[in-house]
C-alpha cells in the first residue's frame, strides 16, 4: 500500500531503478503498474499531487466514445470499449454501467436510424447488445421537463461512470502491491544520459531537498508538461474542458443525458455524480500558463447553463445554482491542421528522444493499453507480449484486494458524513499519501466539488484526524485551511 511519503534519500538508497515514471496521472500510474507486474523495480514521481491535473478533472466517464466512430476512429473506439468492459468486471465498486439517453428531434441530425446504425456498431465492438429505442411518451414520463419541440423519442445505450481521481489511486495501490514505489510532491528538474541509463535530479517541493537518482529507463508521462521533458519539438495542444456541479434537487437526473448545444451542436453531458448533477464539457484552447491551476471562465459557465436550460427550459438554472466549477486541461496531440478543438483526434502518442520515452494524449479509459505501448517502445516487452496483452480480454488487470471503506469509490453515492466520513478519512490518511488539505478534500473525498460550502462544515470532524495522522500542529492546520480556501476561491468557484 502507498502509506505515507518516505524520506527523499531513501529513494537513492535503492540503487539503480529499472525505470522511473515521471507523472502521477492515469497514464503514469498505468505505466507504473504494467512495469511492476512484470517484475521491474520501478518508481513514479509526481511534482504535485497524484491526479492533480487532467486525471481528476475529466468527464468521469469510462466509455468508447460515440463521436470517435463518427470521426472514423474505429480502432480507438474498439480498444476503449474492450477496456470499459474489463473495468466494469474488475472494479464494480468504482466503475458502474449507466444508461445514456440521446434525445432525437425532428429534422435534426443525427436522426433515429443513423444513431441506430452507430449504436449497433458500438455494441458489436464491445461484444454486447445494449441499445434500444425509447418512445417519446416514455422519455417524457422519465423527464417531464424536457423541451417537447420536435421531440420524437431517444436512443438509449450504456456506457460507464467512475471517480477518475479514485481510479488513479486504485491503480497506484495495485502497483504498490506489485512492488512499485510512488511519491508525490517530488519534481524532476533534469534528466541526463549517463552510460546505459540516466541520472535524474529530483527535488522535494515541500522541503526543497534534492538528490540524484539513477535509472535505466525514464518514462515522461507528464501530460501537459510532456513537451518540456521530451527533448523534441512540441506536440501537445492544451485544451480546456469545464464542468459545472449543481444540486441534484435543482437538476434531477437518473441517467446520463447527451444533449446538443443550440449554438454549435456539440454534445454535452448532464449526469448524476456523487449525489449531485454534473454538466459538461466545454472544449476550447487553453492559453493560460500550465503551471497555474486552471479555472472556469464566466463565458464557459454561461455556455453550459444555456445548453441545460435549452433542453429543460422550466429549470431556469442560474449562476447562483452552481455549487462548484471544475476546469481541466487535456493534453491533445496536435494535428497541425488548425482544426476546431472538438475535432482533434483523441489518440495517444508515444515518442522518444535521448533515451527518454514520452507519452501523452489518449483517454482515461485506455490507460492500460497506453501503458503497454510505452513499455513496448522502451523494450520492456516484446511485440508478441504486447500483442497478447492488447488482445487478452480475459487477462486480469487488478489482482489484489484493496479493502477501502464502504462507499468511498462509488461514483453515484453522495458525500459521506458522520461515522462514514470518519472511516473514509482515516483510511485515506493512512494509505493514500495525503500531504495537503486540498489533496484530501478535492481529490480523495471530492467534497470541494460536491458541497455548497466546499466541505467547510466538515473541517471540525477532519481536523483532529489530520493532526493525528499527519502531525499538524494548530499553526499548520490554520495554514492548510487558508491554502484550501484560496484554491477553492481561485479555481473552483
């Protein structure tokens, strides 16, 4: 298990690492796991917190991606659907199958029959049959507030929801049980080729201490930051996607509604998540500094409220109804063709220079297959093993039991309180390498996104637990509380 952060010098005492993975999002975690399960001594270093970036700010969906079929990317869709089915089977507490409803309107593309064809192909690629036509009467009975103009019915199919940040933690826990090591708030300052390997200059961002580590292989899985360590011309196009969280009582949905924005016909999802309702996402070029925590603009809030109000006009959602905003920046591999952000492909790319394997792009769902491609590029698996692992639908990815508290991982269960919250926090503080209060409230428990007060009313419950497990005195607690409030004010409200 991950436990607490060890002292930085202990990493050097391990000698030469077989591989060091830089980046603690889902891609880096996947590489760590796949390398560790093959017996390699492997270390992951993350400059901020695990899943701090894109991997805690996604649309929370484990899905094949219907639009990738429309773009002609059948292979990406097939791989994603295979991985979706694997995760549904292996992590039923964390990845849950959900109905997705796509309203069909008279005279608007796509109509019923094009959608039927696409969904037949979608199910065939997944190896299931799980789509059906929903009549107008049934749709209006389920969602009486839906805009009735031109409404003919809906196509209903299934995909899956998850808690993306908790999925990253689950992969890291699995890797740890396979013998891997991971450490957050540890920045790699420089990589220098040395003999048959590399020397890495590493700094603890909390203490300022630095050391040099030796590794035979280095994986650069830093997402948005990949260009900085790759040693090649830039390939990443940062694209921001924003989501809104509103109270389920204001926007009650039981399914994932896929609705088209009236301005640009982009699909936007409205879905239940952790006891509240999420609306998203936008898709625009991100031009702010990638070191800064991204935030949602007023224009993005208006854009998402407009699509919800156009589809359910009786709601009259306003900015005051927004509990929290969540802005994430996707590391899209640029086509160089000046495409609209929404039309860029979602493939991942693995490339290398100076012996460093870089990987960026791709989808949350396909993290395992991205990792296999990276290991093949590094020569840690051969072509036969790579092919067998890609095609092996019956190979288990998660082999170890991780006894996390009840309800912690469930993407549909609301925020915990009382004894349940205490049990969850106790387990997290013991097993998940919390360094700051925002690690706990935003990424481990998700209270900052789900509570109207960002979890402020629960701090009295959490304070003694943080002080006990993390050794915080009163001054440190007050500093952490102020830090958390500042993060919330700047990036989540």
